[in-house]
C-alpha cells in the first residue's frame, strides 16, 4: 500500500509505478497494490474540554493546562477519508506500507497521526523520501525507501512542535486574554478582545512593531557635502570632499562623518577657502584601477524565492509558496519547502538531465549553448553550489527539466516564477560578472576629493540574470544592483555616501588616461544637502528573510549564506504565520507595495506581551526553541528533556503573569500608540 499526502500526488505514484488501477471511493486499487491519500491533516490535537468539560470555560484557576497524556481526534470534515485510509491500513492483505507523504517534518507528522489513530500493528513500513515528483525520482524513492523507524527522531520533533504550539497557544492566549482582554476591548470600544499568542507569531509581531517604533522615533539629521565638478577633456565628473588626514578639518567637531558638515555655514566656508585660488583647478593625486568579480548567487531556497517574488512581482510569501507548490506538483521544479541553497553531490553528477530537459524551454536554449561551450556542467560538484553538509532534508529549488507541457496551463505570474527559478539555476554555470573599478583622488589647496567609477566589462552570469534594458555594458553600480533585483522600487537613494558615477564609454576612456600629477580645471564647487534616513519597513519578502535569520534582516547575500542556522519558524510555516497575523488584524499588508505595518490592536497586544511575557518577543529565544526541535530530530536530545524545558517555561511564565497587577500602567502605552492612528478607541482625550 502507498499513502500520499494529496490525491494529485497519489495519481503521480500510480503513473510512475505503471499500475493498472481501478478508481474506488478514496483510493486506487490494482491487483498488486493500493494507493490512497490523506487530504492534508486528517487528525488533530483535542481541545482542553475533551480532557474535562469544565475546561471549556476560560479561567485563570485552570492554568497552566499541561496534560500528562495528549488526546487526538479525527477532524470532522475529513472523517470519511480517515475511515477509508484506516480500513486499508488495517486490511489483512496489506503487508507493506510505503509512506509517501511530503518529505519533511510536517509530512511525517501527518502520516504518524493517522497510523496512531488507526491503531496499525504488525505491518512493514517503508519511508519514501523524494526531491521532485518526476517518474525517475518517485521510482528511486520507492527503491531506496528506508524502514520508517529510521525517521522516529524526525517524528518525535514533529510531535513536539505541535505540542509546543498547542501549549503556548492555549495557555498564553487564555492567560493574557483573561488578564488584559478587557483593557484592550474597553480601549478599542469593541465587545471583547481575544489576545492570540503563538511561539513564532508573537515574535514576528514584535519584529514589525519594533521596526515601526524605530521609524517613528528616528530624528533626521541634515548634512552638507562639498562636491567639485571636474572637467576632463570636455567631460565632467564629480569629486566628493572628505576630511582625511592632512585636511584642515581632519577629525573636527563640526563634521558629520568625514564627508560632510553638520551646518551649511561650515560647508560655505570651505568653498570660500578653496575658491581663493583662481582659476579653480585640481591635481590628480592618485588613480587606482582594479577588477572586481561578482559570482553568480547561490540557488533559491524558499525564503530567498519568497523575498525575490515579493520585490519583483509584489506577491505575498503565501502566494509564492502556492505557486511553487503547483510547479512542484506539475513536475516542473524540485521540492519547494527547503532551507538549502546548494545541491547534493549525487544531484550534481546527474545535472545534465536537468539541462537537457530545459533545451525544450525556448527561453533557455541560447544559454544552454553557452553552458555547453563552457563545459561548466562537468565538475559542478567541485563548486560552491554543491555542499552535502549544508543540506538537511532537501537541496535547493531547481527546475527538473520535465513537465514543460504543463507550462501552457500556468497563470502569467506562475510562469514568471518558473522563469526566475530557471534563470537562477542557469546562472550557476556561467562565469562571474567582472567590473572595472577606478578610484581617483584629486587635491585642491591640500584638501582631498574622491571620485569612484565602476563599469561592467564582462557580463558573465548577468547575461542570464539580466542587465537593465537598453543599457550599454558601461553603467553604474546602482543600475547593476537593480538588474539583479537587489534594489527595491521606491527606495530613497543613499544620501550618506558618494555613489559610483554613471559613465559613458567616452568618459571612461578619458578617466583611464589620467595620471598622477595631471592638472584638471574645476568647473564649479557645489554644496549638496542630504539627510540621514530612517530604517526601512519590512515588506512581505524581507520579513521572511529576517525570520530565516532569527530576526536579523541581513541584506548581504554572501553573509546570509554563512550565518545559515536557526531561524524563526520553518520554510514550510513562515508564510502561513504571516498570513495569520494579517488575518487576525495584528498586522496590515499593503497589497500593492507588499509593505507590512502593525495595526493599533497589534501594537496593544505587543505592549501587553512586552509587559507580561517579554521573552516571547525575543527572536533569539524563539530561534533556540526551533534549534531544540532540530536537536531532537538529530537525536542529540531526548523528547523528555525537551518537554521538561517546555513545561517549566509555561508554568513559570503563567505563575509570573498571574501575580502581576499592571493593567492600569498599560493605559499609557495604549495612549502613546493610539496617537499614530486616526480612529483610536474611546480611551483618547476628547474622544468620548
């Protein structure tokens, strides 16, 4: 018997096994095998009232609620399918069960709960673990299926994750609602307020509220830069003054950083001093040239793909996951719920299959010609894109090279997402992009001016990843960054530092001829006003990346790859958590820009948690719980050790909150937050 997670997957298994099946109610049967399916979860944890009817009523006296033995029940609206599956699992003529649910913690849990509630005994159980739904991969998974007991630690971590979410959710939601719900509903003038708390959810709410408050409290600082407009054979370029060693203003109090003044007057004084010597001219002090290589980025994992899709196509992480799951089920890409950004050695050795398959995808044909001439597909396992140590359950998301017939049935956005995955995959077979950097230092009356230029001289992998339309190979760094999808639309330019300058080919040739000692005319000296900018709000993609990196939004891709480790939530759950926070109106999502902001209610819940169970807002702590589950899955710590820590955490926090008497002080926090929202509750002055 084969049991899959969804009917569509069961069909693929039947096809791959070439079984001549007859369709029955809830399963497929042939002479030698039966294929059935769950429909997602069939079994769930029971509510407290199943332990004791008195627990239906919320009361501080009955908290903390930590059962000795946990109860489970069949979900009513899928009871029929459960009965079907349970009957087949226990059929006498079934001697071997192939577990084909999704290859991950959640898929493991879905099957184990069914087996537990169906009371299955005395059967051989084999676990099928696959990375894509192609025929070869399904057959390989069945051929190499291991005994289910080898996944007992993974199963234990899945049970613990559910118990943890259940116990924290029920205890802390009841506790904080009973303690503070009235103060929130009274303030917002609503009938009642349930305070929803979750291990990951509350932490994410904290990240968004903290960022919003940082933005509010940010005070802009103006600063004034002095810039020389230098003439080189009829072409003009900028030099930015900096107070380096030798300057009259070196380490002076009036500076804002070394490239600007806090007051305009000081900038004007510098311009006057420099203008005393006429005609205005500068002497080239040094010209430094160097080549810089930029490697193709690592492959997509789910978080990186969700971030890119949010930026490029303005779609939510939830929508991206739905699309990439559809691409997986149509055999177009490999398993989506992955944290890895590299491939395994075994896959790297067979990579020609994926490339050959893509030759039928018109967009990739010209690039495949290049890859063939580079020969870079041979020896891929020796590159940074292959690392067995960085893979836990699944390797990165790549195109399988199969299922191309299904492309015509995809929506426009799904097509774009597939295209993105293909381009990222093809990029790794290309050489790095090469930039020529030129740094010029010029001097006027002992003061130094800095000019830097960056020009793309070899496009390398950018040929696939994309360079902005209509640009020549010579362009600014900012444009190149945007080409790779790093520049978020609508970002303010960086006003605190000089940006590399746009170059046309003629100017670049002139810059290249400059030598130390060359004297150049200065057309003018200008004062440019700038101001410091506040931190950016999260968008639906950057919050997913911040969750993956335990609350830090690490913009640099190379650094993200090194820090890899314990995040908040998992690749499978992050989008769902974000969706829930928006659904319960703790966060607001602007669909057009994908920017995320808190609501007044969300800020009030944050204040409640901050003043009662502060540690729930701590990303490092939340990530350490996730790390603990990984240790259980690896067999490093036992279920009992983890449960003891969890029980202790819930009991201590519950007792602590019961002893608090701070409802009145929270009023000041609510008032402070409400000042930033148009329609606050009756708690505001003059709003009776």
